[in-house]
C-alpha cells in the first residue's frame, strides 16, 4: 500500500501537540514498564490510554476468581518486585494493586479516555503523527500528537474475539464473552455452554461448577493440559530450569511424561493433545498450555461435560457437529482476544495483518522510523518486561544523542503546535 504524504501547508494547518520524546499507546503492564524505564533514563514521554484506568484488561475484563497462572517472580515488572506478603500466585485484585503501586512509584500519569484513531509516519518531516479523540464529561476533542518515537503497547489482547455461529441470533438465552463474565453466582442451576477450552474456558467452567451450575465445555481443537505444579514446584519454573540444560524437544517430552503421571490420560475425556510439544507450540504459535487448577477433576467426575464443536444454535438449544443436541440456558464465549493494531496504525512492514510483529521474539520489538512494540511476544509478562527494557534503553540512547546536537529550528517549523512535553 503506497505511503500517503502531507504537504507543508497541510502539516502547518493542523493544531497539534509536540512531544519531546516518545508517545506510548496503551497503559497496561507493557506500557507502564516502558514508561518506568524511560523515567529512569530521564526521557520525557506521554502515555495514551483509551479507557479511564491503567490495566483495563485486568480491571474490566477478568473474572473474579482469576489468579496469575505463573509464580509472581515471573510476572513482576522491571525494577519493582511484588510485596513479600503476596502469595506465590497473586489474585487479580492483588495484581491490580501492584500495577497501581508501580505507576505511583515511577510517577506515571497516563492521559485517560484518549483513543488513538490513526498513527502514521511522515517521511517528509521524520515524525509520527498520532490522531486521537479525547472524551470527558460527554464532550469530545480531537488531538494530534507529533513525536519522534512511537511505542505500540496495546498488546495481543486489545479486542474480544466473538466468532459467528449459525442461529446464535435466535438462541434467546444470555450470550456473553468471557471478558464480561465475573462470577458463576448468577448462573446457579443454569445449563451453560462454555465455548473454548483454554485457561479461561477451563476456569470459567470450574467457577460455574463451584456455583452449582451445569457447564458443558466446547473443545474444538487439541489442547495441552499440564499440572500447575509438580511436587509443590511451578511447572513453568521447572520448564525454565530444564531449558538451561536440555534441548527443547527433551523438555517437552519430560513435561508430557510428568503430565501423564500426575493427570493421567486426558484424551479419554475428550481433551486430545496436539502433536507438537507444549513449549514448542507456545514458542511457534503462541498457544498457551492449560495449567490445571481443578477443572480436570470436575471433567473426570462429569460435573463439566466436554463436547465437540458447534454446528448451529436454535432457541434454547445447540446442535453439535456429532449430531448431539443440548438444551442450554446461557453461552459464555471463552474465545480469546486479538490485537487491534491494524485498525489504527498505518504501517505494513513491521506488523502483520493480524497485528503482531512479523519478526518473532526476541527480535520483534523494534521497527523502522522510531517504531517500537511491547507486549506482543506471546510470552506473557516476562516477555513484555524484557522487550520493555530493550525499548526504553534504545529510545533513551537515541533521545540523548539527539538532544546533545545543536538545536535546529524545530520550533519555527512547528509553530502551530500548542503544547510541549
């Protein structure tokens, strides 16, 4: 797609805000980590967030029973450990408290309720132009930011994935995405179809069971289920340790042997394992293995029914691909999230069509023209933290080199800019 350029007159006719440093889009853990790194380096920045809070995914789109799936040492952000009195697997509320403390510690103050409409690199001037709509108290304001560096920190989970199913519009029961699900308390006694068998699908099904609901979980494809712990130690921690000494294929084989010994043969319950090992699959396709915290026991007992894919819905019912028809009251779509980067970033070299950097980890954090990405590693918070440190250091190096140079006539060239940061 050809690059669209602006003329001198067009550039000067727009009211804008000149940012003497990078613009960070997204105030989740990734954006906060980059901001903290820049603070430590003395680099000015602004951080834009479309919602009214930091870490909106955690605050607004997670269920009540959620805990971190990995031990806290693998989830902490740079230069700020979790409080010692936090458990090994903090709750979502503890994690939110931690992130709020992180923002306070590094004096990070995002611009909330500001949605990026477009971001485009202007090769004529060598700057990024970021157009936003700011909303507050029922009023809207269009703003344009001009900056040398752009950090995309909106992550892999910006938008819900809600697949279309034949007849779903005629179902008549309650349908919601797992991002809107909070607790099974309102589903007591209800027959609930949970679509998806990842960590969210498993946990939502378990939560429904614990509230005396009757969940059926749709398993459309293969899935790795691993114990969360082996002999009291985190399975993930064990895998990280083994990766230091053994090749990946051997680590995967050991993990599958341990899973078979501890969990038994899960395939007889309808949970078919992929042919690729869990770590290799995570690294190549970003598919996270399910870390079991009790759902498998409910599957064994029949409290959670495992069912195949969906053919179509009808009022109060769903027909499965094997011809079975279930009477159900509600549907929870545990179908995941996707990146929203293609909807606003006008760039087609660094990011792929699905909004993920084309270069895999650990080389997917830096593009051309001052473009950076954090939170797209498919390696959770630990991967995001590594990229955040790389981004902050790289920008700081460039920023310091440029500020040492003789000041050019930027002020006169951009005399219409109304603010500086």
